[in-house]
């Protein structure tokens, strides 16, 4: 296809449009109607960085052009984040026809394929996350998930996804029909013409508002597939690689809270806290305020909090597993009172709350001195420990439990049952398959037939 030149009132010709060299195919694997060409942009993505570097080195950047390029970056980027992604890929809100057409044109300016092609890959990414059916699966490496999946040949096609809803959408069909002209017009012509007619910067508009801006928009989107699966934390679920991080949000127009998004993809938000950076959410909300959008979907807050609590419990469990705990009661020998008294003649053993404790290593460390401990060797010191002599702290109770060496036959002769469990063990994280977990199967053994 011949190079398209942008007219200039100054007589300076703009460089050739790099994306017009992109290969056109009629691949059925993209779920795009075979009668309409699906523009494959692999060639353009290869040459864009080289062309951009050349343009930057040979073209002066004017202040007005820089401002417009930044504006147009967000303008076309929102076409992807608010349009391709949250509207069409996830149906997280309803858009009025004017907004749909606007988003289709804005997304075309980002030159990332048609709505249908883009959505088909993204839905496969969610359905088959971190598997070989994920078109840009993070399990294949950072480079692959960022851009390698477009530059390198692969024999595997993305997993199957349902696209019937978009096949019936008139805006999607309209964009698909005029897609080639829309990407030329919105991706290159418009960002060149506005600086050219506005302040006479045809070449700068083409280089900075079109090419450079396009490079940033592309890698902004690519970071959602790559960086958002490597950088950050997993506050809602750690089954797969998506993560939340402010840096990713900053470079992706708010798409960086990816762990939340993969857990709750139908939610129109990526960031749920007011201070988190998500301009796409703000844009959609603003459209709702002026009547351009409606039915903004949010996942039930109760279920969102369950996800957060689950991850908090997992972190607590890992911290819990790193600590040393008293021996389990069933692992301790059961000792009669007579045997305890006899053994206490050989070493300093004290009975407290039904457990026998070896305090040999603590005699010199006891804040009240070793004499108090020695007076209770071979005796029951439950009353003394729990207020008779001194009301010990929870920390003291926890430390005492680490000295257990046996269980007194017949249980504790004095005190309350609450003394049996150290404070640190009264609230523990227990897995479903561990002793002490309340199984849901117990509900089926109840004879109460009343349904609450």
C-alpha cells in the first residue's frame, strides 16, 4: 500500500504512516466475520519504536503539541479501558448509543484491532488465565505476556469464548466494517490535523500526537497483560498471577488493580478505595452523572470483603506457622498425681491448670525470683498463678504453656476451664482439614427440620 502523505501548509511532508504496512488477513480464528478484513498489527508494532525514535530525533517538540499529545493519549486510552475493556469485554455497565460510538472511535485511535478481535482475546485471557489457552499468559514469561505473544509465532490459538453478544451489537458491527478507515483517521489523521491546523505543527503532530502517543498507548495496554501479573500484591486471591500495584495503575489509566479485576471482572471499577488511581472508573461514573451510562455493576461488598479476609487469614496462617507453639495435649503423657509428686523430687515440676510444667530453665529468669517457684514445686499452683499471688499477663500464660511436659490425670483440681488454653491459642487460623475445624457436613446430622 503506498505511503499516505499529510498535507502541510508549510510545505513540509510528514513521514510515512508506519501502520499502513500492517498485514491484513482473514483468519477465522479471531471470530471476525470472514467478509470483513481483520487488520493484523504485528508488523506495525515491530516498526513503530524505530520510527518513533527517528521522529523524536529529527522533530522539534512544541509545548502545545506536547499538551495535545498527552490529552490524546488519555482520549484514545480511555477508548480501550472504558470501551474495549470494561464495556464490551466485561459488560460492566451500559452505554448510550452516543457513548458507544464515541468509545468505538476513541478505541480505534489506539490502533489495537477491532472491538471484537480485542475482546475475543481478552475474554480468553480471563477464562484461561495462566494456561496455554491464555493468549498472553504470564506463566510464559514477562516478555511473552507484554509483547512476545504478538511478535512470535505460536501454533496454539486462544481458548474458545462466547462472542454472540458482540455479534449482535450494531456499534461493534459498524466499527468492524469501517475499522481500517477509523484507525487511519483516528490514529493518524486527526492527531496530525489538529496540531497542523491549530498551530501549524503538522510534522510534530504526526510524530508526537500520533506515533509517540501511539507507542505509549500500546505499551500502557501491554502492561496490563505483563506488569500487572508480576508487580504488586494479591489482596483478594492468590490462585493466579494478577496483582495490584499503584505503579501499574499509573501507567495503564487505572487498570493496575488487576488482582481485584480478575476476581470481580464484572465490576466497573478496578480500584475500590477512594484514594486509588482509577481515572477509567471516574470517567464511567462521570458519564453516568450526565446520562450517557447506566447500570454500573459492582460486586457485592460482602463478597469482596470475604476475599480480602481470606487473604488476610492466609497471611496470618503463614505468620502463625512460623511461630513455636506448645505441644498438643494428645502428644503429652498423662501422669497421675502420685507420679507427678515423685518426679518433682528430681526436677522442678509445677502443676498449673491441669498441666505439668518443667520450670528448670526459668528459675533464674522469673521476675519474682526463683524462691516463689521452688515453693510450688510438686504442688498445684493454679490459684497462685491466676491471682492468688499475682495475676499474670497473657504473655506469661503463653510462655508457661511452652513449658508443658505432661497432663495431670483427672484434670485441674482448681480454677476455671478457660485457663486450659493459652491466650495466643484461643483465636487461631485452622484449615478445613485440621482438627478443630467445624465441618459443614455436621449440618446434615441435625434432626431439626426447620428451615431458617
